[in-house]
C-alpha cells in the first residue's frame, strides 16, 4: 500500500493552513483591529456571535475570548436561533448594544442576512458586524461594519472541494482579534500585550509544523484501522466541546458517516449504553488544563474497559490515559483559550484519509442525490423577519 495514493484535498489544506496563519495575520491584522472604532468597542456591554455550520463553531470558539479578554457578556447562537427565536428586546434599546457579529465566509447565507436585517431594524440598538471573506457580499452590504477576512490564495491538486479548515481558522482569528482589541481599548492590558496575544495564536498554529508529519503517519494508520467503522462519537467538556462539534462536522462532510458529539458527563449517563459499542469509533478531546480532566480520564477508563475503539487528542501526559489507548499528542498553546483555533488539525488529516479508504467523494461528490445546486437551500432559503 502506497500512502501517497491516499493524498487528498483535506490533507493538503491542513498543510497549507500551517503556513497560512502567519500570512493571514500579516495581510489582515491592521484592518481587523480597526474595523470597529474605539467608541464602538468601548460602548458595547454585550456581544452576540452567530453563524451556521463551521461559522457557528467559530462563534463558540471565540465566545470565551470575548468574555475573558474583552470583559463583555457574550452569547454564541446558531443562526436559526438568532434569526427566528431571539427576543427582540435583546437587540434594541442602547447604541452599539449588542455588538452582533454575523459570521459567514461567503456572505451569501440566507439566515445570516436575515439576522443582520433584524438587528438593523431595531433602530437604536444592535451594531451589526459582518465577519466574511467576501466584503462585497449581501451580508457585508447589510451590516453596519464589515470585518473582511480575505484569505491568501490557495489551490489543491484535486478536483474536489475540501471541508473548510482555512476559512474556519480565518473566522476564529478575526473574532479573537476583535476580542483582543476590545480588551486593549478598555485598558485591561497595553497594546504590546494585545500584539503578543495575536502572535500567540499564530505561534500555536505554527507549532504543529514540528509534529505534523508524525501526526500524518498516525492518522493514516488510524484511518486504515477504522476504515470499516461507520459510526463516530466525539466526547469532550467545556471549551473542548468546540472541537468535538467541528470534528464531527468534518466526518459528515468528508465521509458522510453518522456521528454525534456529547459532553463527557452525559456520555457516561447516556451514550455509554450504546449496544454496538465495538462499532462506534470514539474520539476524546482534552486540553491539559481542562477543569473536567479528572472526569475525562475516568471516562477513558470506562471506554477502554468495555472495548470501545478510542483515541484521545490531548496535550496532557499520555500516561494519564489507560495503557494501550491510542493517544495523539498535541502541542500546547500559550493560553488555553487559543486551543480551539488549532486542536482540530490532526483529526482533519484522519477525516481526509478515511474518505480515501472508503472511496467516497467529499460533500458526496458524484452522488446524484446531492448534485442539485444549493440542494440544502442555505443560500436560497426565503429571508423573513418574524
């Protein structure tokens, strides 16, 4: 078996991301920092981050940073909740409150345009911010402010669209940059510290360069080992749930296998009882400073005892986990809140290889049922203000 025959678009995007992080910061830092004025950042007392799919996951990743560094109460909402279910009183009443970050790489997703319209219609109230790679998009035109995140150019060697990694990271970086800037203008730390925080994010991504080839080998071997499995569970706690969510999304996009994600406590209460326990690949994500680490270690022992096929993605000491359990050792970030910006990287390698072993097209390329343009209606769904 020649490993080169299993190269794929997702794997190539992983490797490109490790170089893109610094290029993105160099290209976009100034514009991202200054997109919102000092008075706009200073006046806001709450923030709402909203998106669909990966963009919602980026909102989840950035929410703790707004609270920790920006010192602002922050909610991360799925787009459908923000557009159709959020109480109107939350969006109006005070200038620049809330800061409503509408995240969409394309800027053409119906629900995101809808929530921006809804925010703007409050009059005095929400300040709408488009976080998008397309500054000329309908979303950007609808919002009061645009945080444009154009990415350095990239093409892969395959005739297929890769599940988004570069765009996901770019959205996270833009949001975290805004949160860092907010803390700076509120004088919680000096400009030099703000610059260091941004550098720490880039440094974390670049730290994967030292271990990516070893991870690539490990993920190839894991994909071969798990190629006949078609059910996946992702288990984590706290901020690591962001990556559990994102990794599960990559499985749906890369292979189409059924998967779920669950917090470690409820996994022990519910998912533990799954009948086909030997046929469910189980992925644990655990940053070493996670307050739930003791419970995660207990759950790993349970998984090992009942015979679940399992791997742990962690920067903690491997000896904490049961002997013989697969562990993918991650680099550590300078700050725990940075970790979701990159701890999905090795699993993306696995997802790409698994698609090759299963001989399936990413995003169901080649399957007639999925060939209809905008068949899932994310861009053509009717925009309504309710």
